[in-house]
C-alpha cells in the first residue's frame, strides 16, 4: 500500500511530546524509536493507561507509555514468560512429569517437578540447558482466544484438570491461551513477544524442587545472589500441607467449598489454626529457659501485626504474664531531624527516624525495674509532647513492641539477645490459582490495604495503589533483609480471605477509570479477584486478623 494513502494518528508520550504515526502501527515497531530512552528491554506498553502486548496495533490517537524491566508490570511479564519456557522445557524433556509453580523464595520462585522419581541435580541442569536452547530459538508466544468449551477440550487433552475445573467459575465467555512451538498453556497476564527476550535466568536445585532465578527490577541485567531462607521456606511448606489436609490446594477447590455451602466450616478451622499457632508462640515465650522480657513483632504492610499483637497478649496472659505495649511511633525524632529519601521526602520508615539511643536506654532501665518517662509523639505538630507517660514493669510483665524495625538488631542493640524474642508476621499465601499460576503474597497484602485504607483512613483505592511502590521500597530496605533473624514466623494468611476481600475491594477498584495512571493495576487486580467466588463476612469471628481490614474487630472500638 502506498504510504501516502495511510491515515495518520497522534501518539502522546509520558513527557507530553507528540508524534504522528501511521494507523495500524504495532507497539513493537513504535518501541524501536523509543528504546534508547528506557533503562532496559521494553516488553509491553500502556495505551491510555491500559497494558497491551507489543503485538498490539494502534488504530486511533492515544497516549503510550512503554514498559521495561525496571517497572513492576515489566518484571511480572518477564517472570511469567520465563515460567512458561520452564514448563515447556520440562515437557520437552520429561513429558510424563508436571511442573507446579509454588511461591517466591530468596529473590526467585520455588517450583516442583512431580513425577515417579525425585528430581535430581543433573535433571535440573538438563532443564536449564533446554531453556537456553528455547531462548536462542526466539520462538514467538502466540495468543489464542477460544470459547470455554474449546479450552476445556485443550485442558483435558494435556491433562490440566486443575485448569479445567477453574473454568467453571469464569465470568468471561472465553479463555486466552498462549502457544509456544506447539505447546499450549494458560497464564494469568501478558507475555513477551518471543523467547529471545528471556536470556537472563538461572535454575538452582533446591530439594525437592528447584528455584527459578530471574533479575529484579532494580538490577534488570543481573541475577540476584541466592540466600538461604530456611525459616520462610518451612512456613510456606506448612501452609501448603494444611491446604492439602483441608482440601484447599487451589482456588477452584476453595470455590467448590463456597458453592457447596461449606465455607463456614473452613472459616472455623482456619481461624482455629491461627489461634493454635498464636498459643504455641505464647508458650515458647513464657516457658523459654531464658526469661524473655522483650517481644518484638515485625512484618510488611498489611500483615495483620496489630491484631496478632492483641491476640498474643491474650495468650501470654493465659500463661500468667502481664504484657505491656510500647509504640515505636512515640520514639520518632522531631520532624526537622527526620532523614529524607532519594526524592527529598521525609523517610519515616528509616531506622534513623527513631531516637535509637533513648529507646535503648528506656528498654534497659525498664528491664532493670526502673521507672521511665515514655515520650508521646504529636504527629500533626511533628514533635514530642512536653508531657510523658510514666512506665515501670513488674517481674511478671513483658514488653511487646510492634514496628517495622523489630527484627533489626540495631533497634535493640543494648538488650542481650537472650532477653528478646523476635516474631516475623506476614500473609504468606501458598495456595495457587492453578498449577502454573501462583498467588503472590504482595497481591494479597495490597488488596488488604486497599480495603483497610478506604474503611478506616478515607483513602481511595487509586491513592493506595499510587503509594504502594514507596511502601514496597521501605519493606525491601527495612524488613525483608532481616526475615531470617526471627525466632519464629507467623503466617497471617487465611485460606478464605480473598473471597471475602473481593466483595469489598472490587467496587473500589471499579471506580478507577482509564484517565488515571493506576487504571492498569486496578484492572489487573480485578482480573485476579475474578478467580474467586464471593464469601460473606458474617461468619468471620470478631478477633480474626481479617477484621483488621474489613472492620468489626473486637480490638478496635
């Protein structure tokens, strides 16, 4: 076709620069002229704030923002595509085995390869080499949209009955599959254009499975160093074991329970498991050979730390102890002394935002039986009040401190380790959507936070999504590096919670329209929640951790 006969459309870029391009141009073609402006490989784009694959063609004037590997969405696309070629490589080498994508661990994703014999180191090397061959071939990922009946037939043929069952609960009348060199699979989300994009990865044998390592968005050209996380891994394994015992290994099994009207029993058992674990932790503290005087509770945002602390206090009282609580917030330095982040904003999550010297002196004096003047911080004024709170603890009292720095030894350096008990709390979800699509812990936490921020802080879903990257950066600096320092870990995830949160979060996410930058994330979370049948919250007890987010907690009047 003569170029002079083609219609022209206008594309507006994030810096508000404009360019006229031919109608029907693909995002991949357009990206070639923009790639030098990005820090790493472009893998997708936002068109009017809606994520599109690079094969997408522009047919009208629009705003375009390309997505590279320094972006959360870009890294999700990369890791998802990498999972696809791992599964394909295993299928090519060992067609009788199946891969289960389990959960994140040590900057990677733990996967299991099920078969008649255990996975070996040599087989992991074979899989890795086959993946490299697939990458070098630059095989395209071909998107296929088919009816539910067609998809059922495909899943039946390839033995993916986990995916076959999940289709029953889909609202959409179609299913999107991807094909790579004749191998078909379903993935929740988008793919890179071809396997050649996936040249940075590693596989590590990790009994009984393997860990798929890929770059992080902060260093998209390098594979992060592997660090053992035995305690975290054991918590994921424990949760998975309980899921198997309760018959809730994936979302379709949960939906079956909801549909059959048996969800109330699952709620009671899940809540009883939480109570049993909290009671066990209280026993560990009360009956430890070294008398613990300080309990430190830490964990990432929306982990349910506050409710956990309340419930732990009750169990400690059952054991004859009288806990008192000290808030780290009262030990903030005055506003003008608060450190600033890379953007020049006050960094309230930095350890230096706390008066460590005063905090340690007070703790040491309290343990010695002395009375201290605990400061009271006035947040609107950004400074301490002129008056204090008198505090002295008796022999049968124990100090509970909840805060993001609880696991960092620098926070309580003056207190001997034998006097401290550290607890890491997080919502560590290990239930899958299906065998190849896991539920990221981060997604559970952001949905919790969206609901809580709206319920109790008057904050819109868009605002919560906007601030989430900053929250995550703080967690990466101040919490995750110290996870393994904990004496014990508590998994605050509840197997039924996403069905409950769905009823609160979906209307809030639906309010975000395509004019807002947060639109693509809202659409992603809505699509994620579509996997769950709604669950009524009326049967959830008043002391449940989930009540901290949806309301109705007996701990908050």
